[in-house]
C-alpha cells in the first residue's frame, strides 16, 4: 500500500476509529517537526491521510473538548525493553478488567500506543478516570525511565498508526502481545485495522462506577464537538483551576511538587507569560530556565524531549492566544491596610500606586502572597504613566510597603528579563479591624471615606492631597 494508491476504505476506517472532529489535528513533517492545525487552517482532508498512509507525512489527532471516541495509553520509555514490559502490563490489566478489544501499535521510536475504541462517545473526564484505574491496577506509577501519558485530549494529540515516524523513518504498524510485539507489515496492519472491534462504552463506565453518565452516538457527539469548537468562550467565563493566575504564579514560584506535572506546567506557564505580555521566544527561554532547577525525580523524559514539548506547548498557547483567568473572589480591604497606605505613603502617586497593587494582589496573589503585575497594569490601575510606575516601585520597596520578590532578573545566558513578582507588606492580620467590600471600580477615595470621617482625613492628608481626593 505504501507508495501506491491506498484503498479508500482504509481512510474511512481511520476516520471511523480515530477522528471525532476534523478541525484540530497535527502533522509531522520530514525531519520530525510538528505543526498543529486549527479551524482557520482548514479541516483534515482525505489527501492528508493518503499522504500519511504513503509515509510522506504523519497525521495526528486530538480528542474533542468534551468527548472522545477512543483513548490511548502512550507508552514512552528510553529503553525499549522497558517499554515492552510496560505494554505487556497494560494489556494484562485491561484483560483483567474485562476490556478485551484494544489495539497496540509501535510509536516509531521506542514506545507503543495502546488504543481502545468505543461504540459510543465517552466524556474525556471518564476516560481519564479509566486511564488512572488501569495504571494503578498495573502498578505502573513508579516505573523509572519514561512515562505513560493519556491521549488524546483537546490539547494533547496522538499520532495515527500505520504511518511513518518522520524522524526515525520507522513504520508505525500494529503489534500483538502474543507475537512479542513484532511490528506488522503495512499489509498485515491494514488487515488488522479492519478487524479491530469497538468496546462497549458502558463497560468502561461500569468499571469506574460512572454508569449513570450519558453516552452519545458518535455522529451526535461529532456534531456537538463541531459546534463547541466554533464557540469562542470569553476568558472571564473560564474558571477552571488549572488556568487561574494564582495557581500559575504558585507553580512558577514553587516549582514542580510531584510527578506527572511537567507537561501541564509548561502549558500553565506559557499562559502566564502570554498573559503578562512576554514575547513567545522570551517565554520559551524563561520557562526553560525555570525547568532547569526542577527536581529531576519528578519527570522521566530526556532533555531533548522536554525541550521539544516546551516549544510545542508555548507555540500552542501563543498561536491560540490563550491566557489566564482571575478567580472571582469577593475582595475585602481592611482598615489596617488602608491606614498603612495613608500613613506610609507620602505622595499621592505612592498612595494611588500602592492601592492599585493592593487590589491587584487580592485578585491574583497565590497562597504565598506573591503576584505578578506589569508596569502597564500599574499605570492603568493607578491612573499614572508607565515610567512613573517604574520609577516609584523602588521607592515603595525602600519604604517597606512592598517586597520585590523578583524584578529585572535575566534568564540565564540571555538579556531577557523575567516578569515582575511582588508581595504586599501592609498589615492585614488584625481580626478586629473594620473591613470594606471592594467592587469593580471602587477607588481609593471611596475606601478613605468609608474608614475615616472628614475631620480625620483633613488631619491625615496634606491639604493638596485632601483637595484632590475629596474633589
């Protein structure tokens, strides 16, 4: 089949088993470089799958945003003997769980893909639970030298089988456990593709105790995914924990805290840098520098793979202009904090700037109190210009009102500066202090008028400041 004209039903079979939406896919080109395609590039076409079958390109697919018609255990280990052993363990765990219909294919390098296909669309959340169940059952959490990853999701794709790995030149044919995972020829793999049986989705849900969950006909799910993919959600609607600014700030400050966080952290930090207006290449350098001090016990992939994954994550985030969201918190300022601004800041500019930073910190700071704020954000929030903000930040630190956790630090070996990180030093721990609920648009003047009467303000503020704030 390779080099000739593939039978149309082979392409149809790939669509039937692997493609739930055709507006988000990836292609690996000669040499191994990947490119992700989205709706603006046009849908996945038959001629691209034809090129895949002929070994000229390699096509990969993503799951939907909510549903998938198949799932993959992506086995990737440095040592192929270990990869084989892990794949055997996965097959044994699936058989024990009662899932007898699955397909194993060679990844083209040193790993394997173990695919399960469903007769009805299943939520990605459920297939992730099933993935975790099998990994635990097979006792594969602590295997060293590589990793097993869930695929596909809405953001992480997987290469289709019976193609060619464009970097190694190896054919990605199907394998059988009973045959020692020998890679089948193109002809054998094509026959095997047509013989694959789908698994009853209800079985998967029963295993994870999710039998009450709805499943959808594949055509209905595909139609829903198409509609969903065309809807552009406003960023303020996305309140998922993974994409909040405070969570990203904590990860940047504290680093990896356990295994299985590397890829998600790359995506999270790429959103963080895009949110802060950092250029794409600068973001790659900054995250690479951050990754250089992480505990290597928390990940198994080699440096080349991690660097490639980092670049792909940053490209995906910046190409799609994904940023972060701010948690919808009820913001409360205390008398001690406002009094610290009034008494600790001599100029009106300082008062306005510190108040802006205080409100910003309450929205965005992580548990450690650290938060990001650009000079442009300070200027906009405080009603001053950017240069004034930059000029006065060192003065506020010298006065002890703020702490500069990180400022003007260069990424190792470059002239690129990392984003600014601050922490407020205003006292706020007095439980008996009066509080004021701040809503959008609440300014310093409103806080002052809440906490002080006119006579107190005249005493506390210089005459000109009182006139400006009270006007």
